[in-house]
C-alpha cells in the first residue's frame, strides 16, 4: 500500500524559541504604551480637577462676600423690595460662574449657588418681615398712646371714631399674623381700660369739682378710683391756693397802679365810689381800700409841715427799706396811706414815700435790694427824727432815677452841709491854700470837715 507522507502535528505547530520570544516583547511594549497613555490622561484629568476646584473656590469666595454684602445692606434698606435682591443675586451667580471653565464644575457650582442665594433671600425676607412687624407695632403703640393721651379732650364723635379706628388696626394686625386672637382680645381690653383711666385722671386733675360730683360715671376700678379721688382733692387745694395767689397778685398790681395815679402830676385820683367798687369786685384788698379812702378823705390830711418823730416819715421810710418782698411793700404802702390820713405825714411827704415804695417794689421784682440796703445804712441803728432830711434827700434822688450809690453820696453831702456850713465851701479835688501851703481836697470826715493832701 502506498502511503501518503504526512507532517506530525507537533512538528507542524512547534516554533523555535527565538520566534516566541520576539512576539512576547511586542505585546509587552503595547501594554507599557497603553499604561503611559492612561497615566498621562489621569494627570490631565487631575490638572483639570485642580483647576475646577480652584476656580470653584474662587467663585464661592466671591459669592460669599457678595451675598454677605447684600445681606448687610438689607439691614438698612427702608424700601424692603425683595425683587431688587433677586436681580442682584442672578448677576452675582452669573459673574461668579463665568470664571469656571469646566462645564460640569460650573453646573455643579450653579446648583450650590442657587441654594445659597435662596437661603440668603429667605434670610432677608425674614428680616424684612420682622422689621415690618416691629414698625407696625411701633406705629400701633404710637397710635394707641396718642388716642389714650388725647381721649379726655375729644368730643363724643372723636372718641367713637378714634376707638373704632384702633380696633380695626388690632383686627388687621391679627389678620397679618402680628399676634393671635387671644393677644388681640387682651390688647383691646387693655386699650379700653387705659382710655377710661385717662379720662378719669384728666377730669380729676383739671376739673376736680365735677369729677368728685360724678365719680359713678367713670368706668375704672375701685383702686384706681380711690387714687383719682385723692388726686382730685389735692387739685382742689392747689387750685384754691392758686386762685388765692392770683387774687393777691391782682390786689398788689391794682394797688400799685392806683398809687401811681395818685402821685403822678397828671394822674387820676380814684373816687370813694371807685375804690368801693374795686373792693366789692375783689380787685384790691379791703385793707388797701380803707387806707386809700382814709388818705384821700380824712379831715386830718394836711399840707403843712409835720414835726418829725419816729412814727412819722422816718418810720414809714424804714418800713419801705426793710421790706423783703411784695407783701411787705404792700403793707408799707398801707401804713403810709394811714399815716397820711392820720396827719403823721403831710401830703408831700406821703407822695414821696409812696413813690419810694413803687421804686422799691420794682427793685424787689428784679431780685435786687441795693436801695433798701443803702436806706437802712443811712438810718444806722434805728430810724430817728434827726435822720428825716437825710432820708428825704435820699428818697428824692431815688425817685428821680439816680443810682443808689450816687444818691447816697448826694444825700450824705447835703446832710453834712446842713450840720456843718463850712462843708459847702469845699469840693473834691479843690485846691486850697492854708498858711502859704497848697492842699488838695480828697474827701470829708463824718462831720463834713475836708480831708487834705499836701501838693
């Protein structure tokens, strides 16, 4: 049998070791190349991630700063328009996102930004609401206080209108959630109590008689009513005291006016009927009216010189000088008028004393006392008859408007001349020659003799 030659399988597929080694090297090189490419790609991705992180961090920092600025600015925003901040936040997000180059990173940033912006917006809205509530409460408190304060002086229509308006405010505040119905009810009840108290307190203070006669008409508690009764009683006393003072002030003012008319050359002397009418109208005190009538109608009135004594001119003058207030001046005037009516001072001296009283009264009203002090100084220890002319000279100077110190000097000069005729021969700064020596008059001693200084 003819046989066909065949290759053995192992001989056919077997290759030399050198060939196998060459194929493995190629495969290994490809794997190395692929690894290098992967490493490069990973490095590039890493760089992009770092870049995205940096840009996103910068954007987040920008956003944080801008949103915080907006939040702070909203604290002083009186318009409180939230739409302004919507537009501003959109611009902040847009400005921040445009600096992020990676799309995925930019999209992720915008998601986070929108959450931040929304949270900031809610915060601003809450602040606005809190401020609106606070402002509304302040306005409501002001309205309440204004109504309570002015309620007593309102007419009936005003009271009804103002309380109705305030009740509407409370209901509106409750509808807006400023407070609950329970709080609103408490506020309304408290408001009513306050206006009732305000009305009672006002009447007790300004019309205590009417208040005390109608206490049952006031809708206040027993404790408050006792307090307002005490207030009304005290006010009655104060009003009475004030009325007495006002009446006394009117008495004094009218007495001074009557005296001015009496002593002025072109003045009008009040008739007995006039003074009686003024006394009946309580325009002048009864004491003054009686003294005035006595000084103008008494049979003992005289124009003759009256011999000076301690109960005459000097005594009345001392009363004027020692007067420390208007009441004392009024008494000095009454004393002088009675003195004129009794003939203790003549008409001229009485007029001088009354004019001096007017001047002293003006001085007291100014808070001064120099006229009185100098007058008492001139009298020394007591008013005596030998001081009458001195007091008259001083009084006349004061009446003529001379400064009190100058008036004192002039009166003392005249008094020295009366007591020492030689005094009239000399004057201050006069040069005299005695025994061939020249002297300058620099003053006078208590007896009126000149005090000399050698030239």
